[in-house]
C-alpha cells in the first residue's frame, strides 16, 4: 500500500449527495477550499485524497478515502493528524463525520514503537501467566507525598503490579514530583522486601512539551521505574519525543484523559482506534483502552477493535499492554478477562481503595478475583474462603 487509507462514517448535510460529502472530506485535508482556484494545476491536484468507495451504513454512509503518501511529512505526527482529522469536522456539507480507522504504508511509519511492550513489562514484574492488577492512587489529588506513598505501600503489599498517579496529579505544591517519587519508591522497595514482588509506579510527568523529556529524566533520576503522560492533553509529539529518547529506559504509561470529547459521540469525532494506533507507533507501552463493564461509556465492539490493534503484529512493533479502567471492582474482573483475555491490566481506583477494609484488602480482593477466574472457579464460590473478596462482593456485587 502506497497511500494512507482513512475510513470515515458520515451523514451528508442538507441537499448534499453522499458522493459530494465524501469528496469534501477527501479535499479538506489536502488541496481543498471553498471556491475554485486557478492555482489548482495538475501537479497540485495529484495530492488530493481519492474517494475509493462510499457505502450506506447505519443511517448514514461510510467512505474509505486514500491520501497520497507524498502529501505527508514523514515522521511528523502532528501533520498526519491535520490531514486525516483536521478541519473536516466543521464542514457544513457534513451533518456528522467520524474518523473510524487509519492505515499507513510502511514508509510513513519510521517510528520505533514501544521499548518494552507487554513482554518487556512482564519481564520487569516477573508475571507471565495472568492479567496484571493496577491502581490509581485515590483521591486523585490532595494527598501529600508521604500519604501518597503510604497508600502505594498498602496497594503493593496487597499484590498490585502497577500503581499510577491520577491524571490530574502532576507537580502541584501539595505533592511535588521531587518529593513524591522518592517517597513512593522507598515504600515500594519496602513492599518488595516483604512480598518479593516488583511493583511499577507510573509517575505523571505531563507538562510543557519542551520540558517533557527533562521531566522524565528527573523522575527516573529520583527512582521512577515507569513514567506516565496524559497524551491528548500534552500531544502525540511529546509521546514521540519520549519514545525516541535513548536515555528513557523505563516503560511509558499512556493515560487517555479527554478522549471522550472525541470518541463518545458515535456519529461525530474520532474513534479510539486511531488514537490507539498512534500511541503504539509512537512508543506507548501501556494505554488506557476501555473496558467492557466499567463506569465510563464505551462500545464493546470498538473496545475489542482497540485491544486487537494494540496486541496483534503491526509494523514490527512490540505489543502494547491495554489497560481496562473506570469503575472496575473485583466483581467485574471475570467478565473483563473473559472478553479481553489475560494480556490486560485491570485497573481499580475506587474498586481497590474503597474496599471496606482498606487499600491492601482491596488489592487482595482484586488478585483473588483474578485467581478465581484463572482457576475456573466461580467468584462467589472462591469468596467463601477468601475474606477480602467476600467483603468486596458484598459491597459491590458480582456482575
């Protein structure tokens, strides 16, 4: 394939034919404007997108549009997005339009992909035959560095594989990064001494793009064994910079906060699938990819597509560890694994810290729910002789 293929779902504006609407999409990101141009000569027109097909679909239409590779500035991810997902969302010829998926030819993917991926993260933690359990420190903001570390210790002795900052916690005065990282890592070292288990801590380094790599180096110097960014807030180019920096030798955890502004409307915006593809190409090792039964809106079909895009062979890149999060608790664990497989991080925030007996018990309950599923034992049956799980099921149910 020498062209970039983008798939859009759309509904034409009033009085606009489906073909005209599709052509408006194809031209808007390349040569198009609202009026004929004398400068649109043959050598310019060759860079226009081409409508390959338009087919009726769910009350509207789906179009597959091919963009010439020559129109793209190789390796410039911001420019890629401007062509395939730029001004077209505001076109009056379209009532709605949604970018569904994107495929790039090999020559436009000079990116290195994840440094660690699923296999590398599993090597770090020493876990190879089960889903990972993760937690976001809750409350998301307000805790001091010492209290954050104390909560991390409780989660670690309870058996989590991953602890992450909340998306809203970066470097505020009440919990500065330079205090938080050493405090948390000291507590995780203590927990490892007690349990023998390695726990990763994804410290949120989201900030100014021109300082993102230096902040990452600071966090690593302070002991961080994983870093995290809010990729849509800070930009894909920042992820690319982190992924290509040879001095960053820890996994990169990618939070997708703000994604629903683009992904939630099934008729307009951008689906999670292209976002996930960009994260993998640019170096994310883990990414929040949706869940089947959490509190955040998601389409089960789309979640399945996103997980497949992260874990199947593509461009020779390592596989990305998908994270299921948002309202998960031990009672939901079995359903998530059955639908998503064991290469998943089951992320519990309130579902761990909100356990009636505290954080350590909440982490144990999540691990027990995983063990029940992996052992093919009904979770209610397993709970009969696992106190923490029984308490969690009593609090939140099993669905």
